[in-house]
C-alpha cells in the first residue's frame, strides 16, 4: 500500500521513464525471439522500403530489416552497459575498501 502511495506521488515524467526502461529491458531480452528476420540478413529483394506489416520499421538500402537491427542494437547496448557497470563495480569497490582501510596513496586516485 505504501508503494502505491509513493508511486502516485511521483511526477508523470518518472512514470514514463520507468515504463520506457522496462519496455527496453523486455525488448532486449526478447530480441532474438521477436525479430522477424536475422539482423544481418541482406538482399531480401527490396531496398529502401517504408514500414509495412512484414517490416515494421522498413528496409534499408542494403535490403536489411530495420526492426531486427534496432532490437539487436538494443540488446547489444544493454550488454555493453551491463559489462561496463560490472567491471567498474569489480574495480571500484576493492579500491574504495582499500582506500577507506589504508588511505594515503589510494586517496589520490
């Protein structure tokens, strides 16, 4: 009950931001399953095609499906972001602990 009260007290922009982040997270997790074509498949016979039911974002000049490429890009960006965050966490936490314990030279990092 407290969560609902807190959630309603937030700004509408925060609601939209949280929804978009959750949507992108689900889209990146389901990208291999919902992409209608492989992201690197070329030469579908058509080029520079606008949005259709078969190709929701259209086709580029090389015949690649844009929706598949966007979902693959979201998945790759999420993976890179998670990897960078994990690496900085694995390096930063020990340095912070050593700096708090020992001090001196590590404080200047």
